[in-house]
C-alpha cells in the first residue's frame, strides 16, 4: 500500500478522471438524442431507429474484445497503451460531427444508413480509447481503497459530464431555432471537440515504459479474431466475480439506457416541453454530483458490494414511483428523478471501483497480462446494455403506436399529438421497465463474493 500512496498523486487522479469528460459525454449525448434525432427530425420509423442504434452497438460488442486483446499486446510490446487511446481521441470528433450532419431533405432510408455508418465509425473510435482507459486503474494503483479513491473522482467527473452534455446538448440544439438540422450540427461540433479534448488529455496518464513481455508470433486476421474472443471467453470462465459483476452492470445499463433514451420523449409528450429535458438532467445529475463522493464513504464503511446494492434499490424504487406520470404528469417528477440520480451515482462509481479489484484478483490467481481483455469485455457489456435500453424503448414506441415526425428548416411542427397509448408507453419505459430490470440485476449481484480482505490480503 505504501507504493500505491506514492503513485496516486493528485495529478494522476485528475488526469485520469478528466477522461470521463469524454466517456461521459459520449455515453450520454447519443443515448439522449440519437433515437429522437432519427424519429423526430429525419422521419425514421421507431423500429428502424432502434435497429440503427442496435447494429452500431452490436459492432461494439464485436470489436471491443478485439481492441482489448490488441491493447494488451501493445502494452506487452511497447510498454504503454497510450497510442491507441490517442488515436481514438483524435478520430472520434470527426465521425461524431458527421453522424449529425445529414443534409436537410434526405429521405428516411438513406438518412438512416448515413447515421448508421457514421455512428459505427464513431463507436469504433470511442472503443479505441475506452477499452484501454478502463484497464488503466489496475496499472495506476493497487489496493482496495486506493482504487476506490481513483474511481470515485473519475465518477465525479463522469457525473459532471452527464450533466454538462445532458443539459447542454439539447440547449445547443435549441440554438438552431426552427432549423433543427443546424441545431444538431452545432451541438455535434461543440460536443465532439469537448469529448475529444477530454479523451486526448487523459491519454497521457497511461504509464510508459512498463516491462515488456515475450510476444507470441504474428497471426492471420481470422486467427487473431478467434484468439481474442477466446481470451475474452477465458476471463469469463476463469473469474466468477467478473461474470456476476458484468451481468449486473449490463442489466443496469439496459435500465439506464431506456431512461436516457426516453428523456426527450418524456419532456416532449408527457411534460409538453422539449426544454424540459434540460431540467430533467439538472434534477438527475445535480444531486449525483454531491452524492458520488458519499458512496465512496459508504463503501469504506460497509463494503463496495453492499453500497452497490443500496444504490440499486434507491434507483429502482425512485424509478418505479414515476409510473404516477400516467395519471398526474407534472413538475413533481423532478424529485424522484433526483433520487434516481443519487442511486445512479452509486451504480456507476461502485462497480467501476470493483472492476480493478476483480482484475487484480484474477492476476494473483491466473497471472498478469489480461487487464485489456477484461476492459474489452466490460466495455462490450456496458455498451450492449445501453444500446439494448434504447432498443427496448423503440420497441415499446412501435408497439404503442408512436408516430415519427420529419423536420425541415422551413417547417415548424405545431399542435402535433401522439396516441394516448404511445404516451403511456413512454411513461412505462421511464419508470416500470427500468425499475424491473434493476430488480432483476440484484440476483447476480448477490453472488459477488470478493471482499476487501480478499484483495488486500493478496497484495
């Protein structure tokens, strides 16, 4: 633990944490606006919009374990993961801007294809940064409490980024006025640059000059893909704590993804104000900024896993209470949204602090050199959950009869309505559905067995 205290300087913590300005921005803004952009600006049917987002995330699932294994190989050969992270940070803003640059008047089908291709490229660039970024805590710090300290401040920045992009993105979009296309493009330019800058700065925290390892001979692409997926399956097979933690996090990503994608719809069709999405995010993230460090205190007193359970229960109960929107929509909803935010802060910070413990435990049992593979599998699970959350929303919208809209600079929609069944579907996707999924996630979480003494006892 003495070496750990010396390594975790304030500069290291700050430089690592600022990367979450990028990861939080990318996790939030597309999840918040992309489906809504497709259905209510480009006129893409809800199910097709769901397919676009899901295919892009399926690509994430395919590529993340490969990137994780390549990141481990890069670390072994060059002593750092930095160059891969920098490449992702530089490429992401370009593709992100292109995603929201569909020309006005483009028909729904080519518009959907445009967004799909651009967003797949954006997601690939993000994975180049995110996968090695997740692996870094195991290299930057050792020890149960030190990792909690490192990851707590990362989540503080992540929470701030969610607020910044969740509230600021729609605000930037609204500057386009009647021209929704211009508004989305302005949002993409500003957000893309900020996301890329945060990621680029954080890339330099990756250690350099770590001991090189003996590399296996080069393989064909097919063999490499097969071996990388085999490595991912091996970490799932070898690490029971990782299996249950990943399944829990995936299910909770599904719940939060559904709520995130549904926020614009709640603002527009339940609260009857597109601007209300900004207030929803302020209510969600404002309390979370305060509560996130408190979850670190809770984890030190009762353990990360017990704190994780408490955060999940708080999130689920607060989400469930919002089913009352079916009968009494109104500004009262901001209170349970704030409680959801408090629970969400713990649901992010605690499992992220538990993951390096899992990696460290695996290294002590099965040997070093698999942190990137863990990171790749984790990112694949996280993005799968978030993507399927948006998919769940689009399925509910389609089943309940949601009507897609097309916006042009010359036309301002007025007096539009949705069927009562569609509005009910929006409310259920924002309340009952995520609450039920979080309740389901507590089943695998109950099987998580690692404790503080299991980690520190092996240092």
